[in-house]
C-alpha cells in the first residue's frame, strides 16, 4: 500500500497516494514541500527537492488522475483536469503527508 499525501492549492485539498517506487520514497522523505505551480496543457508541475533518475518501470506520459516525477526538471507532476482545472500559473501549492 502506498503512502497517502495531501495536495493543497488555493481552496483545494486533495488526497492522493504515492506508489511504492524508490522515487516515491524520496518524495515522501522530502515532505512537506511548498512550490509555485506551473501549467503545461492540463498538467500542473513544480520543482521539488528530489533529484533522481527514471526508474526502469517509468513511463514518459501519465494519464489523467496520475501523479508523476519529471527528472529533467526535478518536478512533481499532477495530471487531473477535472479537479485542478481552476489552478492558476504561480499559485502556491503544498504537498504534505496525509
């Protein structure tokens, strides 16, 4: 079972679950994280203090509702247009343990 996190941005409080990967463990250990949201299409991403490489089972594209890590930008990615559609560029975003 993965680790539960909370994503806070504006009035949104969304719970999510990290998988059991090495990258997820590094993210868990770095929590809480505060950053400014960047937008790319229907994806939110922001730099986090985790630097690691892609794991063997990683994918380059994530589906709606999935969380991801982009090693090139050391960024956490959220892809869920229904829940996060109102998030604006530069909005304060916080990841914390739930």
